[in-house]
C-alpha cells in the first residue's frame, strides 16, 4: 500500500516540519485510512506498516531492541500474542514491573487518531494503571471513522459476551502545553504495528 509509504516513507525534514505538514492537511475529506494515519501521528503515535505476519514479528523485535526490552516483563492478556513474547524471553505470566503492554485493539478511530480498547485487551484496568509504553497489533480492516462506529462494531462482533471497560487512548506523547482538552488524559508511548489485511 503506497499510501502509507507516501506519508511515512524516509524523508530528511525535521520532526517539527513534519508536524506542521500534518497539521496543514485537512483530514475530513480524506479516506479513513489516511485520516487515521495523519491524526494518529499528530497525537504522537509511532506507526509501523506491515504487509504480513513476518513483518509484524520483525518490527516487534525492532521495537524491543530500540527500547532494550529483551528478557524483561510485559503485560499481556491475549493468548494469541503469547508466542511473540515467549520467543523473545519476555515474562508475561506474573509481571511485577512490566515495561510495556502488548495487545491488540477493538478498533482504530480515524477522526481522532485514537485506539479503542475493551476488557478483552486490558481487563478492568484504567488507562493510568497501564504501563507507560504500549505496543499494539492492529489491522487495516479495524480502521473506522468514529467512536460511534466503534461501539456499533463491538456490539455486532460480540453478540453474547459483550465486553466491558470500553475506552480509547488518544494521546501518545506528553502535551507541550497543558490545556483543558488534555485534562484527565494519560499520555502513553504507543507503537502501532498495522497489518495490511484488506
């Protein structure tokens, strides 16, 4: 998908110039995948596009290496992700001080660049109770326009065992200037491994 490479490919402009470029793009008329990537980056999220599961594993190892998280502890509640942690000798069974949360998500919200979670990924923990670092595995089919669509998707997906603790995390870096829009929010250092599945 060249769209993602167009936005996130190599460049030699500064971070400040890139942020200003992202702020100058009106996102409301763009397709939702472009809307999400622009808004997610505006919020400070780190984005890694993956064409297949091998790339997901490779990028995950790159994140571990970048942060020196090999052979540490992680918080993870989803059995389908355990093998990636085991391969890298990361303790997830009873972590005392997890370095990061490793999870999937319910949806990726395009209009605000946020990530929608439920009790399936974070149990009953509040955002401030989660580790400061989060690594998410998401798919392009999970990108939806807004939170209302996300709630509809959850309702459709889980007809009987409706999850609880539905929440979004929107800010992925500490705000330079605190304002009322950030009040009560918790900034997380978030990496998104986005797998192409469409």
